[in-house]
């Protein structure tokens, strides 16, 4: 039987990046050994915002340095200027039509391909700036994305022959907000379109700690919700959902660069509060 442990980092925009970094930093405040165990998990699974955090914590920078970068005055993040409600309405229309999951995802992929956004090189520079290192770590890092043409889940890792920056950019390519990422002759969009956690990517792990920058009751467009997906996962799990204070810090638009610092600070406070429970789970 496997004894591998996973740290699964969910999607959630710029707010999610800040919050997940903050939660880990807050756990380190209370229990450095617990934080170290999480960072050294056998498997890291990252979706959308979580792909950024997974790549960051497996880089050469310390957690303290990553948190300082997250809460610093300067940032490479740019505002897409997209109307989140309008984009959400397009998605709901695509999902309301009949068809299998992959067919619905193909419709969203078509929206991603047809919507004008900043150019791929501009967006790629943002991702480059996010990542301290641009090479795959020795750690088992798994990054999710969706093929716009097929609607199928793709998992990138160090054996995929894909640059880390491109893998993270693909996972973070929110349809209608950022351009799909070209890798070879394929185009990829945000891995969080079909699931924010993709627990199945860690099916070879016996235990998993999961950070979700959303409420436990948040709905999912294609299933009964993230909490239900985690409950159905075969591994032993401990999940940290964003609490009310953190949700308030996110604000109305988790893609707005202005939520970066408040989300990180709120995450750190929540991390301190959950540290003892995480420590007990890992014992």
C-alpha cells in the first residue's frame, strides 16, 4: 500500500495565491515542523492559482521569502479589466446546453479562444515573474490544465517535456480573461474550469492536505461541489477551506491585483488558527 502524502492546492485567482501562501506561512508561525512536512510532501498538485503556489514552494526560495514577495509593495500582476459577471454568464450558458462534460468544456474552450485578451507573451511575463525558478523541481509536482479542443484534463509534470512557466501559465489561463496557452500544436486553458482541486491526480497517495480558497459550501458547475469531491476521494484528507474573514479579504473579484496583500494576511491568520489541527492530522 502507498504511504505517499500529497499537498493539493486549489484554484482561486490572485486571492487564492495570496491566501494559500499565507496559510502555509501561518502554519509555520505556530509549527515550523508541520509547515516543513507540508512543503516536503511526496506529491504537490496545483490547479490554477494552486499551480503557482506549488511551483513557488518547491522553488529555491523559503516560505518566509515567498510571503514577503506576496505582501510586498510591488507586483508584476496586471488587471485584466474583465467583467467577472459577464464572463460567468457566458460559462453558465455553455454549461446549460446538453452534452457530456468534455463537450461542455469544449464550448468553454471555444469562448476562451474567441475572447480578445492580452497577448500570450504579455501574460507569460507575468507568470515568469511569479516563479522564482523556471525549471521543474526534483519534487513530484503535478499541474492541471484543460485542452481547449478536446475538453480533456491534462496533467503536466517534469516528464511532460513542457517548460514549467508554460505549464503554470496554462493552468492559470482563465477562459475569457487570459489567453489560452500554446504548447506545441495544442491550446490549453485553466485547470480549474472542471475542478478546483482535481483530487484524482493524487490517486496514488494515502493522505492529502488540501487548501481551498473558497467556502466549504461553494458550488461547482459540473458536480455537487468541491467538498463532495474531496469527501469521495479515497485518501485520508484534511481540508482547509477559507473562513469568513478570509472570504471578506478576497473581495468581490479574486482576480483583482488589489486583493493580493489582504488575502495573504488573512491566510496567515487562518493558518495560525488551523496549525494545531493540521499538526494532529499529520502525526
